[in-house]
């Protein structure tokens, strides 16, 4: 079966290449040339090949955390063959969404609004306030020590039923991204308040080894730096992009190692083999096979509606909120043994975007979920580029920049569960809208105060000249 898994993996990779070539030819220049390497088109392709082409040989010989060495070859082949529907659905959806390319955006660029410095300062100031609120909530947990592993355990144990912790960190990160983009259009740098905002956000997340939040902030910083370079007519080389992505991955890996928790893992192979360690998180193929084998009735979109409606409802305010719904309910149907007797899960094993598509609408559901994912990611990424290139009417471009960094840059966010992905997009958009409104109010109040003070200052200067 190992040889069959190798051959089928090669077949999946070769079958997926034409779609990738089509995306490169159509989207390379529109995405800012070498910036295509950070686009969802490239990231999705790499993650898909890792899961359905490279990982299966390791899966069937049992060197990964899930032992599928006894799985039927026919089941693996069915999963690999049908997954191509999701990949080509993604390609079609990505191409179908019209978007102005980077050259068009640059040609349409106009000078930034006169109050953009004021809005950037307000965003940074509010980010600092949200970060301090986050730190104040964390302080009683005793997580601000140099024992990063203990910090992480205490933090995770406190997260159950504590959605406000997530909310304050999300607000701080969203406001930080807004300030970063707005400040990039300012003629004079905002160094003191910017440095304070970045320190207030990065330090606590580093101590908690929140790798995603930490890496996402650094990715935003580097992406805005690249867009500023493009605005000035300079070129971004592929080497610069690749080196940057490698450094980001190294920063995330370093935080993971600093946790000091890896000694307790039972999967020694993952620690010895770098390739196996890299593939550890790309488990979508295995869980899709579980869905193919275990799910026999179609959900017809119910799981996605449940995730969209229930995921971010605070249980403290809505005690009737079930513990098992949406993607977790599909997991329980596919793997009943994963749900403890009390019905409260301490960890989840989502059956993947591919498994959810199949569970809801059968094999055609893979094409549907791929199409929807491609359209959403293309829309968000193209608007995110617009946020860093054109300062006019920034509400939706800024929203898409925040969504791209915090939701869409990490392929696992949508490959593991489409329902969670969509509900996260909606929730983050609501939080962003509230943050943007707060920035607008503060900027308007400050501008009104400046205008009100202007006549008095003019009279004082006139009296001084009269003397």
C-alpha cells in the first residue's frame, strides 16, 4: 500500500498542477508579482499538495499521529481523487471574482486624506488600551513568567468560558493592523505611539506563546512594508518574499519550542523527522477519509448554519448553547469515540473542509465548498492589497486587510473547517466595524477640538505681532 500511496500522491500533485499554472498566469501581475507567493492561491495549493499528495505515504506506514496503516487503499484513492473537485472549485472561484490588479490600483492612487495621521494615532492609542485590558485580565492567572510552558498551560486552562480574553486580544490586534496601514500613508512617522502599541501587543502574546497572533502581526508588518515599496515604484524580489516567509515560520517554531512541552509528546517520530513534523498539522486527508467511511446521511448545510449562528455566542449569556453543534457534531457522527461521556470536548478533530462538503452535499459538495472558498479568499486578498496601495475610502479595504492577516493567511483556518472559517469572518468583521467606528469618533472629536482651538491661536499670534 505504501507504493500505491506514493504513486497516487504523485498523481494528485500532477493533476493539480494545471490549475496552479492557470492561477499563476492570470494572477501573478494582479497580485503584485512576487507577492503572489503570499496570496491564498499559492498558500492553498501548497497546503493541498501537502495534505493529499505528500502526507498519504507517511499516513499508511503509521508514522503520523493517526495510525491509518490499516485503511483500505480504495478509500485513500477515493479521497484523493474527489479532493481534486475542491481544488478545481477553488481555482474556478478564485478566477471568477473580478478585481483590479496592482498596476490598476497604483494608477488610480490619490493623495491620502489630511486626517489620516489623526486616524492612525487614534487606532494605535485604542490598540494600546485594548492590550492593557487584555494584560489586566491575564495578570491574576500568573502567566507573565519566563516559564513559557507553564504560562501556556495556565492560559489554555483559563480560556474555557472566557471569550472576553479572545475578544480583547482580537480588538488589540485589529486596531494595531488599522494603525499600521493608516500610518504607512503618513509623511511623518508615528514612532513613539507605534512602538508602544506594538510592544503592548507582542510582549504578552510572546509570553503566552500565541504563535498565530505573534506571526500574524509580523506578517502584516512585512506585507505593509512591501506595499510601501511597491507604491514607491520599487520591485519586490522572490528571494525577499521567500526569506521573509521562512523567518516567520522560524519565529513561530521558536515560540513552539520555547513552550517546553514537547518532551511530553508520545509521537517521537514527529520530533526526529523534520518533514513529518511539518506534515503533522496537514491532517485534512485522513479526516476526510473518516467522513467518507462513516457519514451516510447528508446534512444539507445545517452544520454551516449552526457554526455561523452559534460559534461566537457567549455561553454565559446564552446558557442553552449546546456543546456539540456544527463541525463538532459532524466530528461526533464520524468519530463517536472522540466525544467524552459528559459531552464536553477538551479538544476537537474537525473532519476538514473536504469532509464538511461531503457531509452536507455529498461528492458535489466538494466542488461547492472549493468554489465558495476561492471566491471569498480572492475578494479579501485583492481588497487587502488595495488597503495598502490606495488610501481613499478605506473602510472595506481595511476590513479585508485585517481579515486576510487574522483569518485567511493561515490555510489551516479554512482547510480544517469551512463553517468555522465563515463564522470567524463574520465575527471579525463585526469587531472590525466597531473598532473602525471608535477610531472615527475619536478622530472627529480631536479634529473638532483642533478646529475650535485654531481661532484662539490665530488671535494670540495677531496680538503678539501687534506688539
